[in-house]
């Protein structure tokens, strides 16, 4: 028996495939419940741990007490037993053992150890990975596991065909493996240049941040003084000045100029405008939004009506200039310069 990867796992006395011998199937000491459980356990790999709680879970499974009853049947019949294993490293672990065939030795061992204070069968690991049972009188005996008949057997060699086909074909030469490309080491000059570039980038970023903070502070300070002069003392929430300065800084960071931010604050006419008021004011001062009037009318604008001086006239009302009418005198609208 080979050394287990999990010392506390199950040991199985048969190759790992479900092959139940007739003596096991016809064992009248087993109920159909115990026989089915045995087949399921034999289908597990070595090192798997037998636990009644785990076996009772899942669809179509029986309860924990039913599983324990079936395990006791298998124990009395010589198919299952609980072992206390002493390993070569001196550790002691608990595990289980299974046998696909009923072992009379396991039946006798059960009769011996079931009357002991500890009913688990004590086994001692040997140098070759097998185990021996240690009886109450101190003697050692076989654990009932048969040696694997295929353990030392080598796989049969393929027969060589006779005739010309038997000549060995030369093995194809494998192309030499390409050497791994190593990243060239940086010289001290390159490292110094990289460090200098990183330092310069960090200094530039710090300068830009300082300039942005200074610009925001200048606009905010001017507006706070101007607002207190025209709108009165600020009585809003705490840190109103800091919040207003933060709004100005975000606008400057987005590309608005200091002048546009100042005009937007004056248009909003609030010590601390709301986010919507601030965005609307920025849109008005940058001509993205037409300012609303109290009477709902849009103010008159010569430029919006007639266009700028020098632009082609547009009589169609659309985006594309139409063909001039016959009565057009091609006059250019603008201011006449008098001498």
C-alpha cells in the first residue's frame, strides 16, 4: 500500500474503479442500504475523508443516523473500520479503511477492539508505507491489505514489426530553442536621466497645481469681497468661501478663464451658487446659453439679426445662403463713415 497524500483520508483495499466482487454483493450480513453506501465509498479516491454529515447531504441522500447505521453494518461485516494511525514522523491521526471484499480478519479485529475503551483499530506505519495492526498485547499483525499486484509490473514493450518497416526512422531534429531576450540593463547615465525626467515632470505638475490654486484664490477672494459689498454679509452654511473657491478651481481646471469665472459669479449673483446655477452662469458668459429674461423675451441683437459686417446676406432663413432676388441692390449693412 503506497503512502497516502492525506494521512487522515480513507485507505481502499482494491484498485480505483468500481468493481464489486460477487462475495460482497451476496453478503447477507449487508442491507441494500449498506451495500449501496459501500459501492459509493469504493468509488472515491484514496485520501478522501468519510464523514456521515457530508454523506447525508445532497438530493436523494438519507439522514445522518441512517448513514451511521450503514457504516456500523459495514464495520461488523468486515468492509469498513476506523483506524488510529501512528505515522513514521510520530504523529497520530484518525482515518478510515475500506475493503471491497469482506475480510474475516477485520471481523475478528472488530470483535477484539470493540470491547476496548478506544474502539478504533491502532495501526503503525512502516518504512515501505504499509501499516501493521498493534494488538492490546503489543504484538503486530497484518492490516488485511493485500499488496498491489501491479505495483512492480512494468508496462509491456511494443513489439517491433518485421521487415523493412522495422527500420528506425531518424528522429526529427528539434529546432534550437531561442534564447530569452533579456532586458538590457540601464546604465548609471540612463538611470540619472530617467530620474531627472521624473523629477522635472513632478516639479512641472506641482507648478501647474500651484498656479491653478493661486488663480482660483485670486478669483474667489475678489468675488467674496465684491459680493459682501453688493449683496451683504454671507450667512450661509459653514465653509462657504472654500466651497465657492473649489467650484472656481474646477472651472479653471476645465479650461475656463479667470475672467469668465468672475463674470459667471457676478451673473449668478450668489455668494455660493448651486452647482446648476454655476454651470448655467458659465454657459451664459461663454455664449453657450441664451440668458433668460423676466418677461420671457430674448433681447434684440443686431448681430443675431443681420450678421456681422462683411458676411454674405442670408435671405432664406436657413443655414445656406439663397440666390439674391432681382431687386437686390447688393447693399452692405453697416456704419457709414462720414468725413
